[in-house]
């Protein structure tokens, strides 16, 4: 049985710069993912609809969860930041495609901190180590 924390995935690089954070961290039976922004070719995705950006975010989350031995079905909580409150219906439609059965608990906020992107999604998964 592993103890303490375990870093998941390699370094996070955006626009050629390595960030001072981890893609994900396992702490016991929980996996905490860093907020995922829509990325295209190693840079934030500054184009596309809210639906396209949401889909990219969730697919990147799926990849990180896979590195941790998890799937989207293991997500128990998500936190969402949207640049524009009017984007919520489009975001929610795509999110619902991925989390249609037994969806995780979720919080969502409008945030002007998102400058060039429309959405950021953070999540926590639960996957017992044994």
C-alpha cells in the first residue's frame, strides 16, 4: 500500500513554459486534478465555441484520469469556471454527455480571471488503491 502523495503525469507545459504545479496528485484513495483549460498544440485554445472548449477540457481530464488508473466514472466532485454566464447552457449540454449517469457533485462560477479561454474544469476522483 502506498502512503503519502503521488504525483500523476509529467510536468505541465503551456506555451513552452513549465508550470509550478502537478497535473494530478493522488492522496490515499483520492485523485485531485489541477484545473484543466482547453489546450490545442500546447497552448490555450483561444478560439472555438463553449461546447468545443468544454469537450477539449473533458477529454484532457479523461487522459489525466487514465494516467492515474481512473475514468470519468470515478469523478466525485468538479468545479467549473466560466468566462460568461451565457455559456452555461452550452457547457452544461456537453458536460451532461460525459456525466449522464451518476454525475459528480459540481459547483460553477463566472470568473473574469479567464482571459483568453471560456472554461476551466477541476475535478476530484475517488479510486481506492486496493
